[in-house]
C-alpha cells in the first residue's frame, strides 16, 4: 500500500502507427517471369516496402510484356498495384527508337498507358515533339498531347 502512495504508476500512452515500413532493401534487382519469358526487370538503389506500395530510389524499370520493349528510369518511384509513378529526371525509351523525357510520369502496367501532366520532349530519329502534357498508349502506338511544338523531318523527294 505504501508503494502506491509514494510512487505513482507509469502512465503509458498507446500509439498507433498508420504507415510503417514492412522492410527495406538496398541495391536490388527484381525479375518477373511469366510462362514464356522475362516480362519485367526492375533495378534500384533502395526500396522501402509498405503494406500497399513500394518507394524506390534510382529506379530502372523494363517492361517486356508487349510488342515493344519499354524502359523507364527516374530518381524516385512509387510502385502500387499496377501503377508506377516516376519522379525526377524521368526517361522513357522504347526499342524502336521512340523516347521521351519529363520530370514526372505515370505508367499503368495493365493498360500500357503512360501519362504526364508536366512538360515533356518526345523524339524518334530526327523528329521531336515538345508539349505540356502527354498521354501515350504503348499498345496502340498513339499519343495525345497539349500545347505542342512539332519538328518533323520530311524524306527526300525523288
């Protein structure tokens, strides 16, 4: 009884954490293989796994699931479900020579649609397009863009 008079019990407040990392890995390479081939290759300097997403630094992501092999790289990425959101010095390259640069890009693996609401520069061979937003469908090979400036090199006439 004397203990309770002189010493008060410690009141510990219970805390709840909503967004706690599950694990973290450094310098990693991920291979995703389907029934016939390598469909996805991803490399990064660091990845933090949360319950619903991955945060990746210095990502290099390759999608080989469609007609053209597409490679994307950026300083940071969030990989959640079938969406990859890339930020900082984003570069998109496709094996047929199509490429574009932006500071932000969202890639949907399921629909193969790439979007950015930031300024971009798209180029293939000597042709280029600059604009303020872009929606590119990798399967249908078509693009929608706003506020564009197009430089198109015509072939020689014979």
